[in-house]
């Protein structure tokens, strides 16, 4: 099996309350089991204007097979985090993780033809709604285990069998599933206690 390397990026960290991206630990561990190296970069503290230079440097240095993006949070639930400056624009302090992630995807697209994959808790809870907005090549709904298990197939364009991989065929999102309903468990009917 070929050894692959991917770049895992985070553009959704919150400046006023930064948290180490959990995906940097979890995804890297799952990828290692599949012999895939993960290089992580949190864009916290890097101005958006410097993202092209940062992405270009990372791409030249690591030669990734894909760009992975984690979107853990889609909001902060705090009104003040969404206030714009007096000119009505984002001063960089407001928290817009979906918009920042979209900007990151556009930045990568301008610099590379490598596939872009998005995942993470925030993405997974709104996968069907976020795919058309963010326009990645693929979305991973839920855990990354199967994605890495079939990584080489995905690279080769054979990905229809990957259960939790979302992608577009034309304008249509595949696979077509109801992502809001949990799987139904079939429980055995409890037995009546026997009489003594």
C-alpha cells in the first residue's frame, strides 16, 4: 500500500476562546492505522490575507494527496461574537466559522487541484445543508474510519461504496440519505421471567 500524506486544516477556531482542535488528535490516530500521515495546521492567529501564502508553503513542503478540513463548531451561541465593526464588516474578532471555512476552501481551490474533504462534528450535524454552501469535493459524515480504510479507492475515483462519504454528481448530493434520523435499533423483546 502506498504511504499517503494529507493536510488537516482548521479555520474555525475561536480567537476569544481557542481550543485545540480535537480532530488533530482523533483523525491523525485513525489515519495512522491506515498508514496515512496527517500534517495539522490551525489557522488561528493567521490573518485571512496570509492564508494563500500559508497554504502554498504547506503544499510545497508536504505534497499532500488531499486537503482535509475540520469544522467542529458552526456557531458560538453568544450574540456578541457576531457583532461587526462600525463599518459593518468583520474585523477578524467576530466568529463566523462557516464563512471562514468557505474562504479556506476557496483559497485552496485557487492554489491546488487536490481534493478537498470536510468533516467534523459541526459539519456532520448539518452535512446536507453545508455541502452546497461550502462546495468541497467530499464530506465525511460522522467518523473518519471508513474514509481512511478506503482512502486509496477514493484517490482513484472509486468511492461509491464508502458509506459515510458525501459528494456531488452534477448538482445532486450523493448518497441521498436522511442525515437527521439516527439508525433504528432492533431490540429483542424482553422475555417474561420464568415462574419458580
